[in-house]
């Protein structure tokens, strides 16, 4: 006969999908009056809307504005424990990843935690008014190849291929 019963299970910090917990003596009754077997609980961790998990490390994508990328800024970054301040240096490129040590998931059965990786995305304005467009065009005219070394390198390699 089956008996329905509620059991409190302590989930340790740092568990991830695929971990199996064993609760001794909470399984089915043994045959011929033998002791109860063990209950196994398979863990599934739902995906988070902000964080991606990679073992004990986490990744969060953080948008910043064009001026913040150019001039640098101090931004708020979400962590598992709340927000922290992080300095974005001047000239930060979209896709740059910064590491916040020990801000990831706790290590299972070990001391310490994984790291949080903060991936920066520079958000380009969707629309500009006439004054902003004029100012940005004037600014763009003053840029030389020195201010965009990645683009310069790309164009040089492209010229070699297209010859």
C-alpha cells in the first residue's frame, strides 16, 4: 500500500540541476517487515531571468549607454546578494566581460563561491533629434583611425583579402 507523506528536505547551498539528494529511510517499506529504503530527490533549478549559470559561476548581461562606454562610469550590477557598484573604465567596448570574484553560487560542499561575469553591452540610441544628430555627425568627422583600432585593423585585413 502507498502512503502519502510530506517530508521536509534541506536543499544545500550551491546545488544545481542534475544533483540527486538521498534521504535515508524515507523510501518504500522493506519486504517482510524490513527497514524502509531511501528516497531520492532529483534537483531541477529553474532558469533565472537575469543570470545564466555555468557551474558555480554566473553571467549577467548589463546594458550601458554610449557616453558611459566612452567616458567610463560607476554602474549598479545585480548579484545574487543584491546590487553592487562596479567601475566601467573609459573606452569600454561592447562585449567586454568583467569578473566579480566570489559573487557566483556557493561551491557545493566546499568553502567559497564562484565568480560573477558581467558582460557589457553598449546600447545605441534608437533615434536622435536634429540637434543630437548634428552634434554626433560633427563628432564623427573628428575621429581618426587611432580612436578605433579594431575597425582600422579590420579594414586593413579586408583590403588584403579583396585585392
